[in-house]
């Protein structure tokens, strides 16, 4: 599932891993803000890939 979500882009996989570790100690609100930012970065990376 992770490989499919990343579509072979190692940067997206690394972003997800880093996000997981960075948000473990945050409040739900803070974690959601971080996840939104990460989604934006991932979508930008995907757009550049195509």
C-alpha cells in the first residue's frame, strides 16, 4: 500500500516516515496541521514528477 501511494517516489515515502516520527508526541490539532503540510508537499512532488 505504501509503495502504491508513493508511486515509486522515494521522497514521498521518506516524507511519510518523517511525518510519522515527528507527530508522535503532538496534540491531534498539531499533528493534523503537520499532515496537511506534508500532503501539500507530497502533491507538489507528484505534480513535478509528471
